[in-house]
C-alpha cells in the first residue's frame, strides 16, 4: 500500500480530499462532495479532517525526507 501524502498542486484547504482522491483513484471534486455530504450526518468528520491535515505529510516534505 502506498503512502498517502497531501499534494502540492490541486489542494483547496489542506489537501486532505485531494490526497484521499489520489489514493482511491477518484477526482478531488468527488471526494470533496462526499465529505460535504458526510458532514450532514452526525459524527466527527471535521475532527477527522483536521487530524488528517495535521498527520498526513505534505508532498514536498515527504519527498525531501526520503532515505
């Protein structure tokens, strides 16, 4: 399984939806719509987004820290 990184290009707020879209092979717009619709349901979606934003490395940092 490949590492999920937030891309430098195509990000809107934090790049989380773009990273997940790249990982699952869908468009970033589709992933953003899925996230917005999921926010209508009760649950910790915003907290999960913030946690992924904090813990997923940025693409430029992930490539420079490679062994």
